[in-house]
C-alpha cells in the first residue's frame, strides 16, 4: 500500500509536523502490525523525527543547520540552492516507524517532520505501509 501526500511549505527553511497525516494513513491502511516508511522524493527536502512538544526544538535544529551550511557560500551548483541539497543529505530522505496494534510506535515526545530547505514549495511525501 502506497500513499502520496501533498505538503505546502511556507518558508525557505522549515519543519512541518506531518505526524497527524501519517497517523491517518496508518488508520486508513487498517494494518495492526508492520512498518511505515515515510519517504521524501525531493533533493532539497527531507524527513526527520524529533521532539514535537517544544517548538523551540524545531527552531534550534533549523538555526544550527543554517550555521553549519549557510545559504551563501562558495558553492559550484548554479541554481543558488546548494545549501538545501547539503541539508537534505545530512537529514535524510526517509524514516521507518514500527506499527503496533494499529498505531505508530513513536516515543512520547516524538513527531514526524517534513524538512523544507528550498521553499516555499508544493511538495510530496510518499508513505509505504508494509503489513507483517
């Protein structure tokens, strides 16, 4: 079972909480035990899991990534978004979450984020549910 979700980002760099969307997919799939793969098919965006309770965590992550990989630099890529490509590689294109008793096995404070590094844009997230 594969789902394609649409995400609209509003900023050049942002973390969009997509946990509820992924939970809805799991519920729709009616899978009691298995895995959920959340995949980003973009080279300037990513998927990550981190704390969802304190919004300062999202801001800290984005701020530190921007310090490590600034928007302006001596990049050779001519489109002006090399930093976004590098941040995407650092964060990663996917996350895998175990499904138990029909629910994602996320930790108490964990949320699933779509990480935008070259927005605002219309994006897609691919979700694959494997029963088992």
